[in-house]
């Protein structure tokens, strides 16, 4: 592994040279472009391991460092984005793969960069994407019996869209439709709202507490 | 007339004598309990940094008030829940609470422990730790300053002694009194 | 008949004084030697990446404070930087200098907290009290600037919230005058201490190739000999105007990471001193539309106190982000923990875990 450190570069000529190399190797099977100082490669899941292996092993691109791995829900399909970086050459490379929403399967790049281990586990539980070849794809951040995939767009939070500040009535509605196993002190809300509303919510509090 | 209410001397009954003796012993025991609280070292999130700062040299509250942080729940009697409690952590919090021997007290520190805080509508956050364990003192803030934590512990000490609050905020619209 | 060893399962549970938050490791032990270590995360998973899709860009800023709660201003910097890059907003120079001063002071505060907790993990209680005394002075400086010690929420998209108050420069000057001498004192407490050396030298070795493959960054990577610092490699803000060294250590073990962090504190004081001398006049906030709408995707990264902190924002032209991914350095550094724990003893777990410097707020988000 080349351990020299180079400054990160957004030089168009070097990115073009890297792009030509990649396109020469995988002619027609990938789409490569330069966006905002990064080389962006779009490929399908079946070519993914070859492309990533080439990016890591080629002497001129040498993407030995994986910055990040994330998933995205694009509405009609899911996308996995690999953000790579070359420490010795200073090049920033992004690889994007699209898969369908049902039965999404993408090969795991754990064999290429061990850094993909927990990133893939998190993306799998948040989006429902299966990473084939991953040694141990169990839930990382969520509980084992959690149902659903939280970061998909069709997973709504209990309170709906709360981009505007919640009023007392909206909070009461959300609380009543949520868990039943809550005791009263937990969802008291004082201060804002009309005094009528405050008094009513406290009246319920007293009835339940007594 | 049974033995307990029998008058031994004018106005004094054995029952009365016993209750005076026991209330003095009770006061003594309570004084002992409040002066040497054993705190369970349990900090979840950002509020734990302010709890650590309260133990740091500037405020030095842990040593001054006689508190000692203990690692195991079986050796402690005060649990300060500082930080957000998530659905994955909730069984652990319940288990820790049940492992603590009586008498025990709990403090909810910070807005996440009181009512979920800024993460209230998340899918994995419990809206307030008092849904799983009974809380004695609530300390608001995000995070509350170390002085606020100190005030909360002093209030807890007063509660242990059975003394009423010296200062109470009574809002006629509210049915409950806030400290 | 040969006897087969049965490995004992030991649970270093979510409530433990040395796990720096709610973090659990399930260890399989053969006597005292560790055969397998499996970290279990998620005890502080608050769902921030989902919550931000329901909030506007200005409302998200205080949530970033709560990620790495030991070093809050650094998290805010990466977020405002990503949005400013997408919206092509130019930050006024005075705001840039104020940001750098506060961020480097925040880095010092974060390393002080780490060192205090690390000493306490290994049994040395004295550094805890001395180092937290200095951290309180830094938190005082944050308080006179923004009003809050731990979660300032001071940076805004386009600059900082308001200008620095009178008395700020004198206070920072006073701190910088007395801090390097104190650091030398603390060096005497731990660096030459025999017990500390025995517990950290040769423990938790991570080679440079492994470190890069695991995506490790920050002092853990520099403690393995790789001189990779985003402030030098991909300078953001105005870091290319300052003159500072990047400390590395070739020993690749816990002691190397400790030495890197102590030296980084000295370099941070150098940067703050230069920034104070060159502080220009002017406004501190650029003109930004009242309701911020962002279109496009960008990944922005900074060198936080724990490593490379990155934020990937995708905006679809509305007031809320479409997708926001936080690349937390402690999350990625923690992936190398089972590798570092190979063939070590139970007593080394705490030393190695402490040297990675995790903060569960950003590991679990």
C-alpha cells in the first residue's frame, strides 16, 4: 500500500485522466462523470465488485480509503453511494448503485475495504438492502425485533410532519394515538397554548393520577 | 382500652412515646441517608458531561455533599438518569432500578430524561424516563448547569428528610406545584 | 481424552464506568485472554438522521451539538460548511477567524476531557481533577460568547450568530499564556509514569495498512504513523493561512495515540495564537435568505477532535433536507476495536477502548 500523503485535488485534468482510465477498462458498462471536483461513477450491482476492486488496486487511482457508505431512498428505487478517497493521489471518487425497492440485493464490499462492515449493517437495517457476502448482517443500531426500515420514505414518524412547532392539541393527539403504556407525568406540557387548553389537559392528568 | 393508648402520665401514652422515639430514630436515619448518598455511575448522553463537571474541582459537589459514585447498582441508592433513554436501553434501565436495594431515589436530569427532549418524536426514544421508573426530582435544562444539578440534589436531600420546600411556586391555574 | 476449552462470555455491559457512555462489548475469554470481542451498539440511537427530514435547516443546527457532545462546535462547523458550499455563500473573514478560534479551543477542551477520562480508566484519578480545571476555563470562554457551556449552537449558515463580546480576546490571551506550562505539568503526571507506560505501550497495536483499510482517521490513524490530517490535506475554512505541525507517532499503540493528542493540544494553542493576532474587522454574518432552500448533493468533511467528521446532504429544493448522513469518526474508529483486541488481556480492554476516544452520541446518532 502506498503510504505517501498527497493533498486533495480537484484539478480537472487529473480527474479526466482517472476517468479515462476507468472508462477504458469498463467500456460501456459504467457511466463516469466529474461533478463538483469528484469523479462520480454509476454502475449496476453486478459490476460493483469489479469496479471497486479496480479502483482500489489500480496504481494511478489507488482508492485505499473509504470515506463513507450510505443509502438513499429515491422514491422509485434505492441507491447505495460509496464515497472513496485516495490518500496517495488525493482523488475523490464516488460510486453509485441503484437497486429496486423489493428484494434489494447488492454485493458487499467488505472484502475490499473492511471499513464497509458497520456501514453496510446500518444501511441494511435502515433501508432493507441485503448485502450479499457480508460476514454478519445483523441489526446494529436498532433493536433486534424492530419492524420496518426507518429511513425509507414510507416509514412515517408518529407525529407526522412536524416541521412547524407543535401546538398543545397536536401534542395531545400524538400522545394519545401513540403508546398506551405511558404514565401521565411523562407527557405533561405546560406553558404555551391557551389557559383553557392547559387546564383541560391537567384535568385529565388529575383524573388519571387519582 | 388497650395497652398502647393507656395513659402513663398526663397526656402521654405509650403509643405517643414510641412514636417520639421512632420519629427521632427516623430523623436520624434520614439524616444519615441524605448525607451519604451512593450514586450509581450512569450517564447516557450529553447531560452526563455536566454531571462529571459537577464532580470536577470547580463545583466538587460529589465530595462536598457526601456522595460517592459506585459502579454497581447493588451498592447504590441514587440513580441520576442523565441523558436520553432509548427503547434499546430501557430494559437495562429498568433492570438497574430493580437491582438497587430500598430505600432508593431517582433523579431525571435534562429534558431528554424528563420528556424525551428534542428527540421526542423519534421512533426509538422513550418520552421521559418516568414511564419506566418512578422519579423523585426533575431537573430541567438542556443540559442543566452543574449548579442546577446541585440544587436538584439539595431538594432531594430535603425530600429525604421529609421537610417541605422552603420556596414553592404556586400558580393558581396549575393544580400541581413546581419546584 | 484431550480437554476442550470452553470460552467464558463476559458482558462489559451498557452501564459500566469505563465505557464512555452506553456501549456494550461481549467478550469471549479463554482464561484472561480475549478470543472474540463483539461490540453491541445502538443504546443511544435517537434516530437523528430521520428526525432531520422533518425539520428545517435552521432547526437542525442544535441537533448537531448533541452528536459529539464533548466537542459541540466542531459538529456545527461541518454542517454549516456543507450548506455554504451548496448555496455558494461566502463567509466574511472575521467570522472565519472567530470560527477557527472557537473550534481549536473546542479541540483542546475535547482532548482535555479525553485525557482526564483515560487517566481515570487506568486508575490514575489525579489527572481527572487537574485537566478538568482547564476545561472549565475553556467552557467559560464559550459561555461568554454564546451563553451555553456545552451546547453553544453559535455557528449559523453564513457566519456566526453575533460578534465576540468585549473581554473575549483578553480572556483567550490569558488562557493561552498559562496553558502550555500546565500541559508540561500534566506531561509529568502521566507520560513518564511507569504504570501508565506498562499499561499502554505495546497494547492495542494497529498497523498503518489496517488502519487505512478500516477507514480509521484522526489521532488513531496518526498514532499509527500516517500523517493524514484533513486540515493539511484538504484545507477547509482558512486553515491554509496558519502554520502548525501535524504530530504523528510511530509506535502504533495506545501510548502513541495518547502522545499524538497531547501534542495536538500544543499545536492548537499555536493556531489560536496566530488567529488572535490576525483577527480582522468586519461583519460576522453573510446575507442569507430567510428561508433556506437547498438543491444538490455534497459531502463535506472536517478534522474533528476524534477524526474525520463528514456530512452528506442531499437537498431537493425544499426547506427540509431530503437525506442527511453523518459520518461519525468514532463510529468508524470503533470498527477497528476487535482487531486491536486480538490476543490481549481483559485488563487491556479498557485501555484500548479509551485510547480510541469514543463518544456514543455520534456513534449511535
